[in-house]
C-alpha cells in the first residue's frame, strides 16, 4: 500500500489555469505523489458534477432541488479546503484545484448561486420587493468575499489562474447588484412625492457602479446588457422624463438614497465522507 502511494502515476489537467487554455501543445499535466492530492482532485470533480446537475435541474424549474444541490456542492468544497488540501505540502507547481483557498472560493460561488436560485423562488412566490432586494444583496456579499479570496490567491499563491474565473464572479456580482437596486426602486412608496427623484438617484448610482465593474469578456458584457442593463436604462429614462415634465423635483444627494441591505439565508449542506474514504484517510 505504501509503495503504491509513493509512486502514483495519475496525472491531472486544470480547467482554471490560463496556461492550460492557451497552450498549443495541449493542457499542462500535474502529478503529485500524495494520496491526499488524488482524493482532493476527485472531490473537486464531485463538487463540479453536483454544480452541473444543479443547473440542469434548474432548466426543469425545480428550484428547490437546484438550490439543495448547490448547497451540497458548497459543502464538498468547504470540506475539501478544511479537511483534505491543508495536508498537502505547498508546491508552486500544484494545480489551482489543489489549493485550499480555491476550494473556499468555489464554496462561496456555489452558496451565491444557491441564494440566487432561492431569490428566484421567492419572486415566484410573490415575496415583497424589499425582501427580494435583500436576497440579491446577500448574493453580492457571497461573491464579494469570493473575489477578495481569489485576488489574494492570484497575487500570492497561484498566479496562473485564468482571469475568466474573476470575470465570472464580478459579472454575477454586478448582475445581482443591479437586481437589488431594481427591487429597491420597485419597493418605493408610490405615495411619497419624492419617490421619482429617489428612483432616479438609485438607478443612476446602480448603472454608474455597473459601468465601472463591467467584465472584460465580451460575451459576459453582452449578457449583462441583455439581462438587466437595458431594462434599468429604460426604467431610468422613464423616471427622468416623469421628473422633468411632471414633478420638477430636486434629485436627492447620494447620502439620502436608500442603501441596500443584505440577508444571507442559505448555508452549506455539510459533506459526509463515505466509510471507505474515512478508512483510507485513517490508514495514511
């Protein structure tokens, strides 16, 4: 058993490195003679499979199951970062998937996606605009935390990570910031004579913030534009015309605008290793 572990011949490629994506000679292959590495890579793949299943289930509109699968995936990545990868010897040539911080990033992304699905379910159930705004703001908090960790990883631990991962995180964060502000506007008291000015201020602030944090990838920029930016731009124009021709109200300063509040209502479903995995880990 020990002889076999010391001479592993399994090699893995990475989907997260920029060199693997643009290497004309094929993807870079990694080999680490450590059973923790093999267990870690298999668990990373298992988390990815759960996440993929969640999105396939989402297409069938089973939002509850989709959110549960994403929470399970988050639990797998959390377990991976805390219980498996910490035992690997630091190695500059290690695949990003085998670093604890990357698993933490993936866990937060899955939690953000689970909360986004939950927010969609809440909207279908007719929940208030105020609650929907808080749920989408909660999504942005998960993603902001993931972005902070990823930034540390790319500057200190693993500089070869593809920028597409950060682009995905920031584009999702921008999307849910815009949705949050949309629900803030829709939840304003229509009997308040200042509502039009507040709506203009909130929408201008949201669109300006989105402009500053647009992803680099053209496909993601186009998706954001089609998904919500065009809608909010049209809504802003409507409120601006109302204010110009009907209300003639003075727009409130930034400090007087309502601030988004975040609520996180999803958590990981803890991963429970099978008996065989526990036995293997113990024998090591």
